[in-house]
């Protein structure tokens, strides 16, 4: 019987890692598109996610509809937010040196975070209703998966595929790729690069706010949640390669696994009956591994797994 | 001797600069003689601390052009070394500060060596990642008090204690940090004219050309990173004695790192006066905004909103900072 429970831990962690990884991949997608198209690192990415979470939460509570139907609203809000940020702010940043870009988007992050603090207050908020909230089912081998996480992961994959199709199968996607490969060349070929930049910000914003509206189904939201997701998204993008869309997906799965390391740790502790492993508080290191993974990836292979930008 | 003469030699600045700098320096020295509120005093000390942080950042970030957003980890190392040594073994500040600097420099070599293989954005984000890793470690490390942090209780000592830097009045702290400040300015004046300073500026302008001229680019960066680190760690040790209660969230958060870089940029990165001007604008602004808008009007977060807007406007419209505006103005006048 003991054996089965050990396997439960392993399979459960694997599953949890995969599911959260799919959502995290969607979070990182926006960052990688923005970086790929215009070589700018968006520190406010996690704040976009936070706005998406609030949008999902408030629309669901305000209109009394199920949280899953708020995704289009969140997408529209994110798209507009991205485009407004681009034309109102980022456009001017691109002329300056790199340090100005880094600090500028950091300023945007502070601005959005504290605006949210001013409007919504600092307390945690969570969804308590909806068709899926609190439901879970067994998928065999004693593994219990919550219905929200499964649905969110599925919807993330759908959204991811949609963006991938947009990038690879449409004319707009080709223009975006051309801009990211060589902006000047694309401009000579008649691609409106300004609009493409704005579109990249729009798509990036929309995908991350949709991810936020999904995450709010199983994660409570407060104004300070952004930085954690920004760092996770950086780690994913670094692992997958800056600017690579499929890279973001696979790296998202890997980083999802990394966030579930405590579960794997338990598994190894039981398997090897190693007493010293019990004493190490793995859960408090949960996100440290993500940062550490980022550092190691950057040093060992700066291009990432699928990256082409040096 | 040569180095000291170089450090004291300010002759390549216009006379106006020197007059302004000298009178500001004298104003700092006599500032405590005038009636002042304790709020003004603590703002002044904060300003001096942050201009020292900024000077440290300026070596690698300003002269070298390597955007480092992980300076807070060294504030933490310095502060924790001093606090732990004082609490556990009663080691005076003047001994624990160099030890803290030593630890910081060792750590900076460990992470700087691989880090400087990266450039630009990659480097900047990797510095953030290392800083956050260290912060997370300190938050679970029981020896240094984990997330609760450490507290130096002044009751055990007899202020004014010049060895351990435990005082009741802020004036003493002010003069100690002012001494550090003047030494820092002199050091920076020497640094910008040193061999390493010229090497760094050529690296900033064009790394490949610098390498082709025989400069060991990687080693120059690592060395400068260690210098910046020593600066920051030194003030971090002072921070521990001044604030007396340190926790990972205050000393090692990303906000501190960003604030350090931001001040240097606001004043003008890569110039001697830049970090001082930047700290002189931002620190009073930040504390007054917090005091008036945050506490009195009762709008939580509005101080940081205004602060964020300033960051955004500067980085979008005048990325070379205040000193950049001054130099542009001068060049126009000359022509």
C-alpha cells in the first residue's frame, strides 16, 4: 500500500506541474512576443497579469456570470492596455538607451501596482463561485485534479495555439515575424513597423490578461502579486529562448515542474527513506528554484532551448 | 601619494562646478548647527547613504554601462554581517564593516564571473535573479533570524558608542556618513581618472574595439563590479547600525536595487556628480511624498504612483539625466 501512495505523490506532482505549466506558458507568451518583436524587456508584465486577474474577478462578481466567461472581457482589456502603453509610453522609451528602457518599464510596473493598491486595497481577494470552483475528480491512480486547473490548462493551450496560428499562418503574423527579424528591412518592404510593435504589445497584453483571468480561478489576487509572475515569466522566456513561441510552451511546462519541486522532493524522501531530506523546508524555497534556474540557464545557454536571438 | 594627489585634483571641472560643489559640501558640514526637525535629519542621512550607493552603482553601471539591478543583495550582506557580528560576538562596527565588504566582494566574484558573460537585458535580469535567490535564502535562514530579521537593541550599549556606532542622536550618524560621503567622492574622483576608469569607458563605447586594444574586458568588468559591491556593502553595514532592525524585505528587496540604479540615472550616469544630484532629488521627494500624501492625506500608494510617473517621464524623455541637461546647455552656450 505504501508503494501506491508514493506513486500518488509522484504522479500528482507531475500532473500539477504540467497543468500549472500550461497556464504559466501562456503568461510567458506575451513577454516573449514583445521581446522578440522589439527587444524590450517588459517588467510590467506581471502587473498586466494582475490587471487580468482583477478584470476576471470583478466582471464575474459584478455581472454575476461564471468566471470562465470573462475571458473575452479580459482579452479586450489586455489588448487595449498593451496598445495604450505602447503609444503612450513605450514608443518614447525605444529611442533611449537600454538602461532607460529597463527602468522605464519598471516605472510602469510601479505605477500599475500602486494604482491597483489605491483602487482595490491591499487585501487578498478570491473567487468563491462558479461552475468549476471547488470541484475535482479522480483521474485514476489516486490522483485528484481540480476541475478549475484542468479547464484552465486546457483553455491556455487553446489560447496558445490561437496565437501560434496567428503568428505562423496569417499575413499579420508574417509581418510581425519580419519586424522581429529585421525592423529596418521590414520597414523598407512596406510593413508598418510602428503598428506591428503596437500589435505585439496588444497581443502580449491580451494573452497575459487572459492568463490572469484563468489564474484567478484558483489563486487569490492582491496588488503585489505581479513581481512573482514577472520573474517566473522571465525564467520561462530565458529557458525557451527570448522571442521563441514554441520555446515558451515547452519551457512553461518545465518551469511548472520546477514550481512543483516540493512534491518531487517528498517523493524522493520517501523512496530513499532519506531522513536528512525531511529537514529541508522545500516549500519555502518553491520560487527560489525558478530564479536559480533562470540564472543557470542564462549562464550556461543564453540563447535558451529554441532561441535564435543572441 | 600619486593616487591621493589624483583624488584631490578636481582641476578638470569648470570653476562654477567647484564653487557649487564646495558650497554644498560646506552646507552639509554646518547643516546640524541650524535648527532642524528630526525628519529633515533622517532624510539627510538617507540622502547621503543613497548617494554612496549610487556612486557605487555608477562605477559599473555609469562608467561601465553594465546595468546592474541586483545591488540590494550586497546591502543585505553588509548589513547582516555587521548585525550578526555585533549581536553574537560584540564585534565593533569598524571591524565588521571590512569583513562584510570582504564577504560581499567574494560573493561578487562568485556570481560576477559567470554573470559577465551576459550582456544587456540578460545581464540585468540575471542580477535581479541572484538578488532574489539570496533574499529567499535569508528569509528561511534561522541563523540570521529568517523573515523576522535581526534587531540590535541599543539598551545593551552605552551611547554614544563610537566603536559600535550606537548613538542616541542622529547627529553622530550624520557626521559618520558624511565622512564616508567625502571619502567616496574623493575615491570616485580618483577612479574616473584611473586606468580602470578609462578602460571601462572604452568598454561602454564599444566592447569589441576595447578588446582589440588589449583590454581584458571580462576581468575589468568583474573588478569594477567588486568595487561597486564594496561601496554598497560598506553603506549596508552603516545601515544596520543606523536603522538597528534589519529584515530581508527592507534591505534586500528589488525596490532598493532599482532605486539605486534610478538615482544614478536621474542625476546622470557616468558622471561624478550624477548620483549625488539624483539622490538629492529623489530621496527628499520620496520621503516628503510618503510623509504628506501617504500618511496625512491617507491615500495609500499615491506617493509611489507619483514616484513611478517621475521614473517614466525621465526614462522616456531625458534618459541622460539632470547632468545630461546641464551638459547639453553648456555645449549650446559654447557654440
